[in-house]
């Protein structure tokens, strides 16, 4: 039985040599599937009841937690040992329990906006540049689980916005900054205790040796990494405001001619009896 599981969860099944490297064909296919699925879900839910929308968000939160926790039971077959990198110290893995708390615990509702923002930005940055996905083939368990986990987390965040469960307010963006500082300190604690590279505070996220080659001092990553993520959060807020402005503008252009037509018809109807009396 163990041999069967080892083969099932192996990094390579057909020795094709194909990997999910950044901007490769498998990477682009995964992006199309993930973003296409999110767009389709958003369109389907657009005219659904809030109860249905809540149900979908709960399902996504359950899927995220199950995907994350069940993965630990597969590590022996995939890596031969527990993969320390999967512990909740990276920005995306930290967000998993936070998403669950925000979805299922009413006390966390007041933190829903920053959790949603970071739950969008973290997976988005990873999916755009999956530098640490590993050496497996695109259809191996590691690649599928990694892309599924990040895709579900991203979907939960985006659908919170499209279903209007969360409204981004620029005056609250500092909440995301505080959350990122907390995640940075948490990751630093994990790195010091367990000797890992969570939140890429020991070495750069691109794995090009910026720290090892002496280009950047290691301490600078504790400043640069949360700033970089926060800038993307700021961009997401900007996109949110821009899209809302476009929608309002398009709605006003559509409503104005219709309103003018209705007013004209009402005026004509009111004027008709007067004309008849004059005749």
C-alpha cells in the first residue's frame, strides 16, 4: 500500500521533465483556470441571494482549510518527511486560519477588510511568480495542491468583494499595513526558532541570491517585503475604486436617457386631456 501512495504522490509520473516555472505554458494554463473560475463564479453569483453568496464563501473557506490541513498527512509520501515550509508562517499559509476565523467567527468580522485584502494580494503575488512550487510535473500532487490552495484563497478574497460582503475604504487601508507588520514579526519569530525562510526574510522571494551575494543586507527584507506587499494592497484598493467609478459612470449614462424618456412620456400623457378639451 505504501508503495502505491509513493507512486501516486511522486513528483514525476511520466519523466517528461515539464515543470511549472514562472510564465511557462503550465503556469499560464493554471492562471487561466484559476482566474477563469473566479470570473465565472462572480458572474454566476451576481444575481443570487446573499444567502447563496454566503454559502459559496463558506464552502471556499472549508475547502481552503481542508486543503491546508490534509496536505500535512501527504508530506511523507511527497517529500519523505514533513515539509517545514508549509507551516503557517508564510503570508498565504498564515492567512488560512485568519480566513477561517473571519468567515466563521463573528468576533473577527471587524477584521474582515484587511484579511480580505491580504488574502487577495498574497496568493495573487505567488500565482504571478510561483518561484517555490518545486520540481514536480504540472499534474503532480504538489503542483495541483499548491495551485488549488492559492487559487481558493484568492477566490475567497475576490468574491468577498464582488458579492459586496466587504467594501474597501481607503481610510481603513492602514489596517492592512498593521496586519502585514504582524505577519512579518510572526515569520521572523518562526525563522529564528526553526531556521527557515518564511515570508522570504532570510533570502529573496525570487531565489536569485540577493542576500547571499551581498547585494541586500538580510535585515532589509524585514522592511522591503511588507512594503512591497502593501504597495500591491494599495494597487488593489486603487483598482477597486477605479472599477466602482466606471460602474457608476456607466450606470448614470444608462439611467439618464431612460429617465428622460419616462419624463417625456409622462408629460405627453398629462398634456393629452388638455388638448382634447381645447378641441
